[in-house]
């Protein structure tokens, strides 16, 4: 990427005004929309959205509450909604062909599920997701703690990129084989969308809920104008908050940051590149908070984590294969494969007894990074010292690298396991597990 072909806006864009829902029945209508993705002086872009906008409305409930969503499909082709990162009943997971039928255009589907975990999640289409998500079918899903942290502002920061034409429309070619065989569909325009986009004061304490909704781009993110710590990854609180440094978000990953505003000008979200850094967006800072006293940043209340039984854990290996500049497995039938198999088969990667612990050795035998996402569960990333690290639903495995994850498979059903570089998923990098 270089400055010439990467457009950037100089300030954060605000999500369109929207309703925030609590534990009540709501309608979520998917349909074509016109979105002002480019700056206001440029034309609006035909896209897809929920309830007239992209991103869709903030769906919000308190931990333990119920989401009751009537999904209406009006986009002209089949769709469904996946509740990313939510440990919910299998029938509500939103995966056509595995947990439900596709919702035809003109039809509807009722999703109803409890929110067991507090944290930052999101929802998105899971039918032809490499195209429908790229066109805007996604939105934030927030579950508030019973006792939320003491902050002056709770801000959602959605980070995305789009491949735009000079006329302001989305470029075609969502199933471009060259993209799929490399790093995926990378955009030439990117922004940080902030909800609500209101000024903050120097001295305020803010919670920043960062969500990477891009179909394929990995975003390293630098924060300027704040001093704080990462308190959660993928919706799950860290036992000990971490210093904000070397923050990288693969597609679908999230990070919660609680920080004190130190700048008198703005909070900036910066995308470092091999050339110059690019400003994804900023939040204006106006005035000074003289009432808040300096204090440490405590950990968030923990969500339930079943402790793994490492002594009896089943040990498995999942090898990523294929793509450009790599020798394909002799048995793979598409661009990408797991363990020599492209796409879904009648046989799962593994069948687990409920409550069984697994240690899965992820091997990236390709020239590109992959963000591996497991539905219906979170897992521990295993550190280089063999300790159990962050509790996540999506892990990034660098090209040529490896990573071990440990998961207690305690949620019954059939669950997708796939690369969340959605172009890679489309071209074969997906499998599934079954929990009895």
C-alpha cells in the first residue's frame, strides 16, 4: 500500500443516528441502502445495511438479558445473521446449512438468545459473507456488565476498509481468485466509525470498543491522545489489563481499551504502514475535566471460563494449506484447505464429548496470515512459555507460524471453524466440529 492508492479521511466518521435496543423484541431489516462512506463532498455509495444504515444499529442488552430479534431479509438474495463471539444455543448461531436454513429474500427468521457474557461483540451476515459483509451487512452488539466500569464515555469504534471506484461505488469482483489466493479483498479506503461521535474532555476516562469488521484486512492500530490499558480481547476481560502497545486486530477481532484523555486536541486512531502513518479517524477533545482524580485502571468483572483439563485433553493438529506461492495438498479441491480438505464435508474435524478439553496445534503452512475463528466457544491462546493467555474467539496465526489454543468444548451442537479472512473462507478454508 502506498499514499497514492490509499485514500484517507482526516477525521473520524460518525455512525448514523440509531436506536440502541435493550432486552426487547426488535426488527432488524436487511435491505439496500445509500451510505456516505466517502467524505461528505463525495457521492454516496450503494451498499447493503440494516434498518436503513451501514453499520447497522447498536444492539445492546445487560448481561443475562435476552436479545429477541426478528430478522427480515429484503436484499434480493438469501442471507442470515451470525452473532459473532456469543456463546449461545446452536440453533441461533446463524449459519445456513449448519444451524438453520438460509433466509430467502422476502422471508424472515426469529433469533432469540440470552447474553451470558458481558463484552464487545458484533453481528454480520453469514451467507456469502465475503460479499454481504463487504457491502455493509454488519453492526455492533454490546452486552453491558451488571456493574459497568467507571468511565465518562463508552465509545464504539468500528474499523473497516472498502474497495472503491473513482465514481464512489464499491468495486465488483467479490470472488476474485487472485484476491482469494493472496491476502483477500483489501480496500483502498479505510475509516474509523465512532458511536457516539461527541467531543470528550481532557482528563475524561473513556472506554474504546474497537471492532475490526473488514473482510480481509489486518489492522495494526496506534492510539494517540490517551493513556490507558487493554482490558478485554474479543469480549472477554483480561485478568490483568495490558499496556496498549503493538495492538493488532485481525478481521473479526475486538479490543476494549480504558484510557484517560491526555490530549488537548483529539484522540487519534492511526494505521501505521511501511510508508507514512495514516489517520483512520479522530475524536475531538474540547475542555477539561477537573473533577476526575487520577486512578489505576482495574480489570473488568470476569465472564465464566471453564478451566481446561490439560491432563486429559485431546491433542489435535489443524494445518492451513494452499494459496499463492504454496504447494497445494494433493487432496484439496479449492484454493485453501485445512488438513488437505477444502470446504465442509459430512465428517467434522472432530467430535467432542460435552465438557471435553482439546489442545489444537494450529500450523500455518502458507505464505499469508490467517485469523481462525471458532463459533459458539472461546479458547485460550497458549503462550510461548506454555501458559494460558487471552481468552478469545479469533486468533491470528502469522504466515509460516504456529499457535496452540486450548478449548473446553461445552456448548452442544455443530459449530463452524474457519478463517475469518472471508475471501479465504469462501475459497475452502473452513471446517466444523460437533459437540455431543
